[in-house]
């Protein structure tokens, strides 16, 4: 399926392109803090997943390969660096294996080469198709973010949960299918670009051991772990994540 993904670009056009792929249930504003920190040096391009943010909704199930092809269409023939969280990190792994010479580096956060409990994703998709994405809101505290962070930043928590409420059921469910079917473990050894792999120390969805599996499989990958952070660690701990990204991009 050819996807037309809504996207925005910030930063100078002659600068190297830095493409951002968001997590399931969020939109491109997940990366506001990263764009603020990096758009003076990079052309920061952010896209929305199908049925999220400004991207059209879909009805058919999707694969990570189809989402990655949609991300490639956003940047065209331009070389780029890639940063992705969760399903966005799965897209990044696919790009590292299959994206060709356009991909200059990847940074994958809070993701998996094979997501835990793959059998649960069809049920999540069915729930969202029946009840809407609001059905997922109650399960996000403690998963997307540590609850101490939510007490410190209730406005930030509201922005995240509003992204989820605004996501359309078709696109969310289609992306659930992509997550449940994803398994790139046997191919990660072929990644030849610089790679950064980052875990949230308190992430129950993709715990540190899951990220270490990626880092161990990708030749030369750098692994880092953010304390007091759960799944959406770049939103909870932007300063720490931005510092890691800057160092990673500098070494590229």
C-alpha cells in the first residue's frame, strides 16, 4: 500500500536531513523538544503515522515495510539520518537493513526487533476498532511515562494523551498489525550504518533487555539507558535524549 504521510520540516534546507518517526498513538509533536535542539544544524522532518495527526486514515492492515516505504517517500532521494521511537524505531531498524545508501545513520528508542507478546496486538486492534483510541488512555500512565513525571508535568501528560485520543481507529489498528507481525532479528547483522539504541530504564513495554538485543545484533551499535524514563523517553527526558542524539550525530 502506497502511503501519503503528513509531514513538516524545520531548519535550513541545505542542512543534512534528520527524519523522525513517532510512536503508536502519538503524532509528530512527540519530537518538539528534539526539533528545538537540533533544527539549527539539521533539516528536521517529522511525519505522522496513518490515521494519526494529519495523515489520512486507513482501513487495511499495514506492515513495517509499508510504513518505512512511506517514510522514504517523505524524503525522496535525499540522504538522511533517522530517529524513531517504538513503532518508529521498528521503521528505523527496517531502514537500517533495507533503506540503502540514502540512510546515513539510525537512532532507535524504546523499540524491539520482535515486540513482546505479539499475540496481544490483534486484540488491541480489535478493541480500538470497536471502542476508539480513547480505550487505550487508561493504560498509558506507567507505560508511556513514569507517574512521577506526570505529577511534575500534568500539561505535558495531557498533550500526550490528547494525541492518543485524536488518533483514528483505522490507522491505529493498522499499525497494531504492523507491530505484531514485525520480526527483524535475523537481519540486524546486516546494518552497516552508525546506530544508537536507547532504552528507558523503567519502560515496561520494551524493557532494557529488549533494546540490548538490538544493540548486540547491530555491528558497532552504541547502547544507552535513560534513568527514570518509560516508553516515551524522548518526551519525558528530552535533555538526556537530545545529548545522546547530538553525540551520535557528531560521531557520524
